[in-house]
């Protein structure tokens, strides 16, 4: 069976793909609004992980709505969750896609879908959505990543990545400047996967 894994090039979506590899034909899918070449960044990581990859173009109106949400709330949580829901829905419209997975972990608050959102997408669009890392806490994930992946980590603004936040930040930067990004986004660290480790 084939599964499409929403892929940012970070450790969580990469680890999800590795966990699914023994049981599924895995393809990695990176969403892009055309503002930055995030698909190219993710494609390089996918090649290092030895998985097929494609970039899914999302409607620019989704990014505009997320932009309005982050400005209205002064915090990115609702905006990122909105993009994630629409990304899953857009991917589900592909008739070849029947299984969708991502790197959402047990303790994540963003991006996450509620049970009602998941059921709605599955019922309306005829797909199955699941999160391979949903039962894993941070320490277990970090241990697995340490065994199987070479990564680099750093602050969001300086770490190469291809997540939803990247282009949302860029739109805010273009319209309101760097200082506004610092006001809206809390400081946090991101990961970028470089390659698989050779594990005995």
C-alpha cells in the first residue's frame, strides 16, 4: 500500500517515513505556496533518505487566510493548524492518494487536527489519515532520531526547512518587516535532516 507523508524535511516527518517504510510504499509530499523554494529544500532531504518526493502546490488564498489569522490572534497556532487542515484536504483530493500521514507527535499542539476534523476529511474525501508518532513522547523521538538520522538544529529563523511556517513568516516579512515576525512567533528550535545514519 502507498502512503503519502506530509514532509517538511525535519526530524518528525522524516522519522514517520522511516517507521512506515517496512509496511508501506512511502512517498514524501511537501506543500508550497510559491513564495519560497521550500519544495527544493525538502527534495534534497528526501533524496538523502531514499524516498520519492513531490511538491504539492497549495492555493495562495490559504496562506492569505493564515496571514489574517496570525495577525488577528497575535500568535501562529491557529494559522498553522488552518494551513495543515487545508494541506491534508488538498492532498486528499488527489484520486491516487488513499492514505495520508504526517509527523505529528503525542504532545504537539501545532499542527494538529481534531478528531472531528479528521473524521470529516476521511468521510468527505475517502482517505485515511494517521500519525505514526502520535504515541511517542519527545524523549523517545529524540532517542530514535539519534539512532537513525543526522540532523542540524537551530532557531526557526536560521534553520533551513520546508514547513508551513516558513512561507507564512516570509509573507509577514515582506509586508510588515522582520520585527513583526519576532513579535508574532515565539522563539523555538527547528530541525533539518541531513541524511540517514548507518545503523547496525
